[in-house]
């Protein structure tokens, strides 16, 4: 028992070390690229006032912000601050980065979680319906719809939805998280989420429905299903009581892997709809050379992606122990 506990502890430590190393490499790449890309970070801090500054004033401002130091030194200072829990000051918002992120993080969580739950709730239902009606017109329609919708870029789908429902029909808002003066109105916030969530769900629903369908069909061709049919059990009962339960383990793994996939979609949709979330904040930080904000949003997003992938791998290893590394590799 102690041996198993020690082995699990070492395995967890190795996973944590791998994650830290990945995020460290990611931070180095983003840190270097953000400073090598064209653009003046002083414009983020001073706005249009930078155009009226003399060369000496610009040099003094860069020195005060630490931009004149060698790149490795700048990275070392940033890493040291991060180790102490300091994310720095946003050049654009003139506020601590952590404070700015806290102001929009809830918006992205509500948006992303709502879209995620709706996508998979509907995917299970549509996939099960398609498997039950295998070979029918409905099944063929679902399969074709999955191919078509899966290849439509979410930004294009967002623009089409805005044009139809917000501009032409005027039944839904064009964007934002709430109407002017209605920040605390939950119904108004929900109304503003309708189009963004709809775009994410439509853009990903059919793909995952198709995966549920294929897993179910594969399960329905197994011997125990044939035996239950021979005993006279109704087909619908076999699917609901046995097949759906048996495809849950691989689907849970797929759902974990889907987190970064859906997260990327929400970031794009946030930009198109002007929704105040992490996606829009990440774009603005890159656009305005807001280095501290860019590093924070990148690491936060990277952490979610890495954790999702590790979670999917852990679930897969629990389901199928053969996926785990050879015995002794973490000892």
C-alpha cells in the first residue's frame, strides 16, 4: 500500500513538474516574441501623447518602465515578481493586472461554461437520436450538418448571426455583456449571451454529436447487445440502459480534451461580439503591447489548456491502465 502511495505521489510530482516546465517555456516564447514584434509599448501607457514626446522623453520613459534593460534581465525581473505573486501593472488600464483580469474573468467563465454544457448536453441527445435512426434521412442529415458546420469559421458564423438577428431582425443585441446601466440585471446579461453561446454551440455541436453517434454504433454491434436483443429487450432500452453508460468513459476523455478547443472558440467570439472577457483582453494586450497583461492572460489560458490535457490523460489512464507509462518510469 505504501509503495503504491509513493508511486502515485512521484507520478503526481512529475506531472506538476512537466506542467511548470511547459508554462515556463511558453512564458519565455511569449515574452521574447512580444518584445521583438513591431510596435511601441509607450503608446499603451501614454496614448496619443507619445507623439508629442521628444526623443529624450521617450528614452527616459522607456528607462523608467525597464524597457532599456537587456531582454534576459527583463524576463528575470518579471519571473521574480511572478514568484512573489505579482503580475505587474497594466500599461493600458493603469491598474494592477490581477485586478483587471478579475473584472472580466467571471464573464468568460459564465460564457464558456454555458456554451460547454449546452454543447455536450445536446451532443449526447442528437448523437443518440442519430444512432437510433442509423441510415435514415435524419441520420444522413445530422452527419452532413456536422461536416458543414464543423468547417464554418466561428468568426464568420458570428458575423452572419449579427447580420440576421441583430441588424435585420433586431431581436437580439449586437454585442457586449449587458445594456447601458443594466450591469446588475441577470436577465439582460443572459439576453446578451444568447448569440455568442449559439455561435459556439452550433460551431461545435455537430462534431461531438457525430462522435457520440459513432461510439454508440460501435457499442451497439457488440455481442452483449445481440444477446439482449435475442432475449427480447427493446432496442431503446438497450441503448439507454447499457450502451450510453458504456460510452461514457471515452466521452469523458473527449470532453476534457474539448476544453481548449471550445476555449479558443470563445476567445474569437468575444472579439467579434465585443464581449468583455479574457479573449478580448488578450487581443487588446497584444494590440497595445501591454506586456504584463499579455503574459498574464497567456499563462492563464496556457494553464487551462495544459490542465485539460493532463486531466484527459489521467481519465484515460484510469479507464485503460495500459495507457499509463511503463512501471518504474516515475520511480
